[in-house]
């Protein structure tokens, strides 16, 4: 029997406990599309809430927007996506499967050089299909934008696109935000939203999918201050992940080489995390995009998108420092970082040699903050427990669980990352107290029911 990898275990946990389900599973699934279950949607919402709090709520220099998924087709012509948003693909002549050419080269230890076609025959001469060993075709470009049609009749004139990235909605609203908020440079615009890419070789669970959610902020600065703010936002983005519990050794910076950087980018850096599916993988990006985006949209729209400094009267296209985070990738990184296996500690009758899972998520991210566990399904314990649930659920996501031994219930809550379990026992009838158990320290406190809100406020905020 094949030994389960850490990634196998995390995927199993996500399905078993309701974090992530395969999309359209009853129809056999739909490739690289996923649904977030009852716990997954709470974790995702908590991630987005913490990002929005740090980027918009707690800052006077950043405004939030929510742009449309479908925009004018010229937006994607101006951005370069229609002409150059492509991946190099090869086909197997035998099994007919399709692969990313650059991925095959990298897997073979060859530095991809797909710009000049004279290099392709030499590069692929000794590479075979990884599935069947068949001969591969030469690479050809494949556009990643997902097409749709607007109106009653499908045709070339009605073609539109699902957005390939969220940042373009920020750029086309640059003037609107300045006019409505009277922000002065430097300032930023933030957005959380869905994006779509017709990926040919997605994979690694929710790491690379065709439909995904981005958390992006574009910070507009004077050109001569771009390097300063690039360094500043690099520090802020790394700090955000570490403040939410990701261990420093689990993260690193990687600068894009000149050959892999987008042609308009002045500088590009990625935060990478140590993944269980192939080493270091991109988690977050901080880029100096120069003035390319606003100048391109000005050219294609005919609208002046320069900024007039109200003090110096200087007029210029601001440089843009972009921070970009994927919700799914952040969720996966937090899950990988939090996943822990410990010796049996729940107190049930399981073998002492069997491992138990503890998901040590940061308390702000945990899908369920508090679990209520009455020792009996009978009154008056049920009434006491349900009254506590009613009171606490007005402030926190609370789980009520009265099924199985107390050890098994503790174990279920540890697996989903619940920070605190409240046990209502028979002594609670007389002393009006409950036992509160800490997920990580295993410490148990006896707390008056009337003091529970204040107790949890100190722990959870």
C-alpha cells in the first residue's frame, strides 16, 4: 500500500471535514475547479477579512472597489492579454495529451527558451511524453483568456472575456477613484474578486485552478519613489503571512530574473512557500509595473489618465507597485503550515500509537472559534449548552456537537482547528461553570458561564 504524503493527508482532511469538494463531483467532477464546503467558506472568508482589514480598513491611503468580472473587450487589448496572454504548449503525437512546454523543459533540467523558435527543436530533441513516452510536437502558443458572448447572437462582434486578472478593473477606475475620494499620490486601490484562466495543466489541488480568487492592491506612486515603496510593500506582505502564524522558515523571497519578468515590469518579487508537492512555490507577488498600465489604457481609451500633483502642478503617469495574493493559494499555505500530527491525546479508547491530527490555524483564521460539547443529550445539560450556543453565536462561529464520546468530539474539533472547546458537564448544573479547553496548550480552565463572553474576548478578541 502506497504511503500517504502530507499533501494526500491534507486533501483527505479537506474532503472529510468539509473544507474543499471537487466541483460537480456527482457528475464525475470538473477539472481543476473546486467548491468550498461549510468549513472552507469560513476559512476563505476569514482570510479575505484579514487581508481587507490590513489593506483597506486600517489604512487612510487605500480605497476598496469591486469591479465587474466582464469588462469592455478593449480592456484586454490594451493590457496585452488578447495578443500575448499565452502559454507554450506541446502535444503528444501518440496519446494526444497536451502539456506546458516550459514545465516539461524545467522538469528535464533545461532552462526554457521559447522566444526564439530556432531553439525549440534542439530543446525538445530528447524529451518524450511523460505519460506514454511518445513523440512531442513543437511548442505553439495557446491564449489563456476565457471567451464568452454578450447579447442574443453569438458572433465576433459580441465576443467578450472573463477577466484574466483583477488588477485591470483597478486601472480603468483610477480616475474615478481619485475624483470621488480626492486621494493624493501615494495611494492605493484594493480589490478582492474572481479571475479565470484557461489553464491547460492546472493541478496541485487548489494551488492552480481555472477559476480562482485574487486579493490585489495597486499602489500609485511618483516614479522616483517606486523603489522605496517596492521595499515597503515587500516588508508588509511578508509580515502579514507571518503575523497569521506561518513560520519564517516556511517562506522566502525570490526575485524574477530579467528573462522571466514581464516586459513592462521594472522589478518583480515572489513570496514562495515550502510546499509538499514539489518544493518552493509562488504564494504572493510584489511588482513594480512602471507606468505601462495607465499609459496603455490612456492610449486605447483616449482618456487622460495622468495625475496632476496639486502642490507642484507636475503632471505624470504614476508608477504602480502591485501586491497580488491568491485566496486559494493562501488557504493552502495556511493549511500546510497548520497541519500537525501528534500522539493520541483525546482521551478516547484509541490505540496509544495512533496519530491524531491537530490543525493549528491562527485563531483569527479558524473556521469555528468555539465548540459547545454537552456531556449528555438530556435536560438540563442540553438547555444550558444551547443557551451558551445562542449567546456566543451572536459574536463567533460556534459549533454544537453532542454526538460520541467527549474524546472523539475533542478530536473532531482539533482536526478542523477549533481553538476552544467548552464542555458542559453535570457539575455545571450546580456550580454554573463550564470547562474551557485550549487546542494548543491542552490547558483546561473552569469558567463561570456568566463570564464566558469576557473570557473568550480576551482569547479571541
